[in-house]
């Protein structure tokens, strides 16, 4: 899962996580043998891709509905 994430030029940002999420990320990092940061980057990538896909679907659906009227 995590191994497939690509490395790109990075910027430094600070985030605060609820303890339960930090613990879950630690477990994933240990299981996948990657860094905590790599897990965070991959999860954010997955989330952004999903949000954009949902947004794209909503726009296409809205356009289709307009065409039908």
C-alpha cells in the first residue's frame, strides 16, 4: 500500500494529529517498514485523490443534470 507512493520535491509543514491517529500511523509505518512521514504523505495523497474524484463526479453529474433539463 505505502510502498507505491512516489517521492517528489517536498516542503516543510507542521501538523497536529489526535493521539489515536498518530498511534494508527505508527502501526502502519511499522507494518510497512516505512517512516511515519511516508505514511502521512501517502494517506494525504489517497485522500486528495478521492476528494478530487468525488468533486469531479459531482461536477459531471451536475453538468449531466443540466443537459437533461
